[in-house]
């Protein structure tokens, strides 16, 4: 299982709508509005890195109102 935090920047005023929409995507375990340089932080999981990448590119980045994403895979050192 691969887990990641996805940091999202949105258009002004779209953070709540983006977080609510992303929270419904299979594999997303948490999506919250935040303050600071990012507007939404998402916790997601998938069976493989490739599946995680497909989720981000094909589903999350397609949500209306997103301007940029940064995917941070969780590592266990």
C-alpha cells in the first residue's frame, strides 16, 4: 500500500468545493481545507505508485478549480 499527501492550490474561493469533491474519490482517505501556501491537503492511498499517479492525474487534477498539485509519498525510514 502506497500512501501520500497531496498539496493542492486552488482558484480563489474554490477550496471548500475542491475538498468536498476530492473527498468522494475512491482512495482518498481525507481532504481538508487549510491556510497557508496550499488551500487543500489530501491524504490518499493506492496499491501501487502507478495507481496513485493515475489517481492524481486522471481524477484529482481534473477537479474544477485546481491550479496546482504537489504529491508527497509517505516513506517509512
